[in-house]
């Protein structure tokens, strides 16, 4: 069978498969780009540890502390669990949640 015969017989299927692959790749690149920007980045201060960050932010991420720490280690490629002051890490809290919480002011403040 030559390519011309294959094309003549299956051109609709070939076009459908190629279009599906292209749309799938486009969707994949779009979602990976948007996921990268949806989480908060925080600066590590002196004395911070993964447990301190989990105490502060795990509830906002709807995670228990152990799951929060595993996520942070995986996404930031932290192997030994040690954080260095001045590093910037990504945490699984949406950007708008961090900003909303910092703008809350109690009546007696």
C-alpha cells in the first residue's frame, strides 16, 4: 500500500488524530504554565523550618502538616529538609489566600 492509497482511504481519521494530538499538547502546555503561577512564593527567614511553615500555612492549603511538608519538599527539590535563610520557596497556598490573610485587621489592633 502506498502513502497515496492510505491517505485516500483514511484521510479523515488521520486529520482527526493529528488535530487531537495538537489540541492535547496545547492544553498540556497551557495548564502547566497556569499551575506554575497559581501558588504563593515565600522568602525563608532565619529560623524557619518546614514544620514552622506547615504550622503557619497547612490549614490554608487544606492539608495536614505532613502532607504539606512532603509537597513543599517535592516541588522545591528539597532533599535534606533544610531551608536556608533568603531562599524563595513555593507553597501550596493560592496567591490570593496569602494576600487576603495579610489584609485582615482585628478591631482591637
